[in-house]
């Protein structure tokens, strides 16, 4: 493999959710020109690449994750020329662009699907997954099988015109593509080449581990889940990824990070074993679903497991689907600075490519939602309706919906303490968190979380051991994550207190060469203070 294909092993990647990043034309919606305006900011933070959440033409049922035209830009965000400018201007600052590739499904507004419905004889019918209904014991028609959507409700919707059902593992406006049809794979290759020709560096591949469904009619679901035993990480999906890798991705030196929903460590190992994807986003550490384990314990255990089991990880604690990390893994009230910088240290010192989600670098928090009217995410609305149907009181249903839904991640980026947090001169498409008065880029860059992020990124880039060094975990209190990163001559010991309690440090602190800390005064004891995080440097005698 050429060396240049490994740039991502030395990179810090920043995720932009364009709708909420920066609005350049005062319509309340973030846009591509808005991103261009902030390239200098990203350069100063010293990120090497931007993962851009979808900017393609889309009716926004799932805010861009329902694509109606893969080779065009949603006019709300700009034009293809704006996109070319973004790629060019970012590149002149040494920043690469990674596109979001959503190919498990399209929008129902994509011309392929419209044709498939309007004209069942057209070749586009076979781009999607159609099945006749099944019969229940009384002879009444029902869906082809009992699979459910990841977003609740049945995974099949009947097309009244033909009487057949189409599969959608997300909303019913997101029909799944049929990966048994080689023409679909050819279309995907064209899409990849189109964007690589425009100069993008790679792709974040949305739910890439569910492309190929092994069975439909006989796929009666066993687990409480969606029926995923029939489509998670199937041999058919591996075959497609190997093909795309060989035909397009590898020859064109494109970087890939695959979002792998419900992936096990073993799945991740298989996808990244050489000829499929470069890296994987696994979610075991972020407590998908209901669990009795505390979030930090889960984060700690899964981190140790994945870091020990994969040679090269992605390291992330936020994205556009997750709650704000400082609100769920830290303490956004009493220890905002301490816990947001502890989480920064987590993100930037483990072994793997770190991904920072917009706003994480200033410790943006969850939003104090109080009414379901404020919801934009379809998932929040679905959960609310289910909760209400199960007779949950309004306030509890609202609370539950916003804790599972994804609106917390999507409130506008907080640039300044002034009107609309400097995001837009008009009323933003989602409310701005009132705490922008204290939590914003302007203030955070002085002595706040942002300045800590900058220092830490600089440190990571000047100390090869922190980037590419080996990793070894240390015995510690269960509330502490402690590890060594080392390469020839140098050992860094990273200690993170993931709790608001005082806990014993796993190594002696007195006399240690602490080169970075999120407390202004060093500790005089061997006790870690709430969310204290330390980086200790030891130079080995040769
Ligand atoms: O459904 C899940 C678990 O219950 C999620 O973890 C799942 O991995 C996630 O919803 C997939 O997300 C991606 O694809 C979706 C889109 O809505 C998300 O924004 C995107 O990140 C459909 O394209
Ligand atoms: Ca705009």
C-alpha cells in the first residue's frame, strides 16, 4: 500500500453537520459557504479532514440521510460549484473532505424509486426490494415478514398500486436498495468515482454493514430487534465491499470509515482485515439501547476491549446521532470544564483516528427541550408517539423521546455569546441553546475547553508516541481509565477519572512529570479529583 493512503493514521478528523454549522445567507440554515467561512477556524484547531454529513439533494425526511440525487447539492446548502470551492479552499489549507455515503437506501423521491413505483416494468423496479404480502392464520394479508425498522414500526410498506411491499430499515421514505442487483453496485461505483473526480479524499459509509440481506420471506425475526440476524455483516455484504475496494476505493486511494450498527468486535476485525474498509465506527462503547450499566463503565469496558482487539480504531464519543458527551458521560453543570476536557483527552490520546463532532470542542451540552413541538428528528417524533400510545404522560413521553431521539446533537453551533450564537442572522431552523452566553467559541478559545483541545491536538502531533505508539492499559479503579502510549524511548501515561468522585490514582503522582492536566494546580496527593485527567511523560533510559 502506498504511504499516502495512510494519511488518516496521522489525522484528526472533524465532523460537520452542515445544517447546524454556520449560515452564510441568513435563512436560518447552515450551508456550504458557511463552512468555507469557518475553514480558518478549523485550520487553527489543526484538523486534517472534514467528514461532511450529507449535503446532497434531499427532501429532508431524515435531513440528508435520504438522498434524492447523489450527484447534486441540496439548494438549501448551495450548489455543486460551492461544493467545488469548498473542496478547493479546504485543500489549500491542507484539509481533506470526506463525503457521507448513504447507499443502503435512497429517498423515496429519488428518480429510481419514483420510476420503480410508477412503472413496475422499468429496470428501476429491481433497484429496490419488493415482496408479495404473506397471509396470517385467518387468511388475511400481512407484511412479507415481521422485521421492524431501526426507527420503530414495520420495515415493510405496501405500495397500493402494485399490491407489493417494499423494504425500508429506516423511515418509509427511505426504501432499501437491492444489492442482489449488479446494476445497483454499478451505480454506486459511478457515485464513488463522481466524488473522487471532484477531489474528495474518501467516504464515511452509512450503515455499511447491512447492505446485503440474506433472506426475506423466510426471515422470521428471532430477536427482539429488527430481524438483524438476517442482514448484519452478511457474506453478501463482505463480497460487495471487497468488490468496491478492489475496483474503486483502493486504486483511487480513497479513505473509508464504515458506520457499523450493532457491530461486534469480530465484525469490525473482518471489515478492516485488509481489502474492505480502512476503519470502522463501532458503538459498543456508547451504550446503544437500554442497559443497567452506567455509561462510563460501559465506555471504559468497551474501550479496553476494542483497543485491545483492533490494531487501529476510530476514537469518538459524539456524532450527529448521539447526545452531547459532556451531558451524558460528564457533568455539564458542576464540572463542565473538567469533564469536557477529560473527554477531550479520551478522544485524542487513544490509539486510532480521532473524530471530533462540531461543538464537542467547546463542550456543547444537550438542549433543555420541554415540548415535542421542538422536535425535528423523525426518531424523536416516533418515540413520542409510541410512548403516548402506551399511555405515558406527556412530560415523561417528551423526556423519553428527546433522550433517544437525535435533536440534542443538532442544535446550532455556538460561535459567540450574541444573537443566535453567531450561527445565523435569522431565526435558526433549530433553537440555539440558551447557554451559548457562556459556552461559545469566542470564550472557549481563551482559557476554556477549546484552548485545551488545541493544546492537546498540538501535543498529539508533536509526540509520535501519542499518535502511532503502542497502547497498554493499566490496572486501575473501575472509574478510571489509565493507559500507556509508547514508542522508542518515550512513554506517556494517560490517566482519566471518568467520575465526579475522588478516586485513587493508579500510579504515583508526586514527582511525576505531568505535561498536561485539566486542573490548574497539581495534586499534592495520589488522589484524582473529579474528572481529573493527566498526561505524564517518562523518558526511558536507553
Ligand atoms: O438504529 C440504531 C440503533 O438503534 C442506530 O444506532 C443506527 O446505527 C443508526 O441509526 C444509523 O445511523 C445512520 O443511518 C441513519 C441516519 O438516520 C443516521 O443519521 C445515520 O448516522 C439512516 O441513514
Ligand atoms: Ca443558509
